[in-house]
């Protein structure tokens, strides 16, 4: 979708860039509402993810200030990239925040 939009708006002087971040130290994991009681049947799936969220929050490898600066720099560049991959774990993480 991003590439299609990029092509569609290019004649108008507008560019589009997709950003694919790794895990960054933000308050996102803290903001996720969790059920009050865990269900034992889900301990190995959703429960494991829930535990990861609480233990990893604030310890993610990415620096959000550096990421914001990288996005601004890329957007201001006349050769704005189609894709900006950010964070030390962006290419190696396996869908875990």
C-alpha cells in the first residue's frame, strides 16, 4: 500500500516512506490493558506474551529519540527512502516487542 501511495502522490511533489521499527523504549507496553485474571489454559501462548510485555517494558534496545531524529532526517532528505528500518533488532526480532 505504501508503494502504491508513493507512486500515486509523487506527481504532486509528495513522497511516502514506510518505517519498520524494532522494539523501542516507549510506554507502549505499559499502556496495553491486561485482563485482571490470567487464564491458565493460555499460559503457554498469550500468558507468555503477557509476561514478556511486563518484563521487557523499558528495556527494549531501541532509543526512541534517535529513531525520531532518523525519521526526520530521512523525510527531509531529497532522496527519501521507500523503507526505513530502525533499531538494532529490527532485522532479527521475531515478532516480539
